[in-house]
C-alpha cells in the first residue's frame, strides 16, 4: 500500500499534465483560426473598397478597368 500511493500520485500528475497541455493547445488553435478568419474578412473588405473606388472614376482608363477586373477575381477567389 505504501508503494501504491506514490505511483498513483505520479499517474495523477502525468494525467493532469497531459490534459492541461491538450486544453492549452486546443485553445491556442481555436484562437489562431479566429485571427485567420478576421484577417480574411479584412482582406475581402479591402478588396471591396478598392473595387468601389475604381468604380467611382468618371473616365476609367484601360488600366483601371483591368485592375478592377483583377480585384473582382481576387475577391471571388477569397470566398
């Protein structure tokens, strides 16, 4: 019985460490996905804003039209 108590304590400590580490990694992974989602949404908004700006030009040049089409394609690919 005296040898069983330290072994049980070691098993409990090991189990606590494994569970704690697993939870910490899981939270960190969830946070990274949230940040990635925020980044993607900001990028989509940036593309929409730039497309809007190019659409407001009264006399767009061929380069403006090409840039607008390119940005629209980028926006569609970002979905």
